[in-house]
C-alpha cells in the first residue's frame, strides 16, 4: 500500500544492535525466568518478544514454546511480520513448524493461508494483543480492537453464516488515514480539466443532476472521497488492491457516518472506520464488522457509478464537474503512476484464504448484489460484456440488462418484462418490438413513457469479488 509506515523507530527496542538473542542462548538459558514472568498472559509474552529487553524476550519465548497452543499461531505470525528480526523469525518459524507439523519455511503469507483454511482457533485475548501491539504504530489503532470489540456475525450481503475472522484482519502498512481520503475535494469544470487525456480512466456518477468525474489517476493515491453529491452525503471507496470502486450513501436512519481509511485489510479489501465509534466496516459489503456497530443491522446504501474514459464521459456529460489536481497533497498524479507495478502483474500484495481459477486474479468483473437478492451475488466478466454489449440476466425473478458501450463502460438497469435487442453504444437501445429506449445515468426511458431504473453495480478484480462472495454466480 502507498504511504507505508517506516518501521524504523517503531520497534527500535526490539531491533537495536546488542539485544538480538541467539537461539542457542535461548536453548541453554536457566529455567528460572524473571520475577512475575509466570503470571504474564499470552499477549504480554508476545509483546515482550517484540519490545522487551533481552531477558524478557528470552523468558517469553521459553514460555511460548512450553505452553504453546493453537491460538498462539496468529500472534506468532504477526510478531514475525512486525518484528523484522531475522533471528527472532528463525526461532518462531522453527517453533511453528514443530508445533503444527507443517513445513512452509519463511513464507509468512503461506502460513496465513494455511491458518485461514483451518478451523478458527484464537487465544481469548487475541484482540487485546492486536490492540496493544498496533497502538505502538498508531495510538488510534488501540480503539479498533479489544476483547469486547470482537467481530460479529454478518447477515447482510455476505453469506448468512459469514463471520469476520479476527486473524484475517491484517495491517496494510499505513496509519489511520495514512492514505488520505479527499474530504469535500475541489471540483472544476470539464473545460478547466486540461490535465486529463481522453483515454484516462475516470469513475463517473450523477446524483440528482449533480454529475461528476473522479479520475482513477488521483483516487489511486487517496482511495476514498467523502462529500455531498446532489444533496446526499456520500463516501466513494476505491480499493486499489481488489479493484473496486463503490459509491455509498453514508446517512442511515438520520445518522451520517463519517468514514475514513482504517489502515487494515480483510481479504485484501480495505476496511473503513467511522469517526464516531471507531468501528471497522467491510468496504465491499458496506456494513460494520468490528466494534460497537457490528451488532447492528446498519448497511450503507449503494449508488450507481460507472468506470469509463474521460473522453467518453465528457462527450456524454459536457457540463460535468471533475476532480481538481489541487488536492492539498503532493503526489505524482500522472496516468498509471499509482500502483503501476501491482496492476502490471496477476500477483497479490496480500494473501486471501482461497483463490478461484475460473478467471485470472485481476480479471475484471461487474459485480451485483442488492435488495432481496443479497443471497444471490452475481459476477459478470467484463471481457464477456465487451463481446455482448446487450446482456440479459436475472437474480431470482428480478430481470436485469447490462448495456456496454465502446469504452467498455457497463451500466445495469432493471429490465422487467422488456427484452432488448440492440444498443447503439450511445444513448439508444431498441427492444424486441422495435421501440426505442433512451439511456441516462439514472434510468432507461421508452418513447411511450415507461421507465426502467438503474441498478447499482461496480467493477472488481475477480479475486476480490470472490473473496467477499464465494457463493457468487459467475458469467464468463
């Protein structure tokens, strides 16, 4: 992730010259230990491993080895990740291999994948460990985790039995809002946006006549904007790692949830936080998953957004507003600069429990999940839709049509009883009876006065969508 924290100094006491222990020293150390050592709970032992002096570290490792239980594994793996101490890592890897019978060596990502595909086994104070260790990086992280703020079952857009596994919540390498969201960002006219070329990718939206374009080249560095569009409070989240751009209404039952970037990930998908309660929210589900709000039925409303090119969006909407380069931050906002290396390969930056090889990891899909059909998520290959510019499908008995223009932009509408036969790639679709329908960002409207509403959908990398909705149906 961009703007990653420099570890230098954060765990300085654990890494400065002269305090690194040797495995041989540990093995031959006397069994007595420091006074009070036997009373320390497991989370404190792992903290001693990271920031204790040499004797504290030696005593802690002896107890960890002697008292090992399966719930120690996540704390051991996070200690390897955060400690950045080769000798410590070597000891812990040897210990983990001995206790689990697995031989995965120093590939910590593979260890996580193995653990995530095993039955959940967490130490009862694991959340407290996460709180204590990550507040060393950012004091605000302490509020995310505690033994009484553990994850709650999710029954909205995920599978009904889904539960956030706390060991799958991993640090992305940045502090809270370390990837700074754009809050009420400056917008300019299309004529003023001379920094954009026609082939630049933008995310387009139109809410109550308020039409805007947000260039990917800017949002790649910020991953979120928080604003009021068309009189509606919104947060739009662009998760660069999983390729999703989702527009959410942030007012629920009269409360506006002010969102930010937590610094943590779940299955390579960024977790948001809300300022009022510091609850963590799953970005792709739009629901709180850890913290005071996790036990509620709060769900952010999805709105329509389209991924297209600047030239095509401006042609359709010459009066559009567009994000200004004057963001208040110094970044290389040239096309493709953000995450260039990541987008250039099919490799992941952060592991997920399971991959599905029906598509390449970063193949793009159009994802749909909404309303009474939340238990039937649908993913449609973007390549498939390019070859089928008019595509009909359904979620249960609810019919829909996807219209794809020459820029590759996909817009999804309810279809009702109408079957569409053709689309001119611009603003006109003909139904099977030859009746013309006019396309807008909010609806399809027929010459005889009927209207078919736009449905919220968004692009995603296949691995990211599948990681969130493993029960998805795929069209390819």
